[in-house]
C-alpha cells in the first residue's frame, strides 16, 4: 500500500519498569497502529525520578513509518 506517516501513542512508563500503552492518539490504520503498539511494548527505559525516587510518568510516543528508497 506504500503508506507513510506517524502514529502517536499515549504511553505510561511505570516506576517499576513496566510500560503500558494507554491509547492511540492519532493512528494510520491498515494495521500500522497495532504495529506501533507492538514496537512500543518492546521499548526499554529508565523510570523518571522525582527527588531521586522512581515515579510513574506519561508521555506521547511518536512512531514513524517511512518507506526505504
């Protein structure tokens, strides 16, 4: 289908190292939203710190789909 674009995901990064995709903020459809969620679930991260203590945080993650030329 030669689709390109960006999927925006709202992701919660847990203080204990867990990751949860809360919702697709902006999707592309055609299975790319599900692929973006699968890619996000493979991310590794260090939890945010507040006063040196790990805390939960939420962010918007951009997953870009681009054709190779």
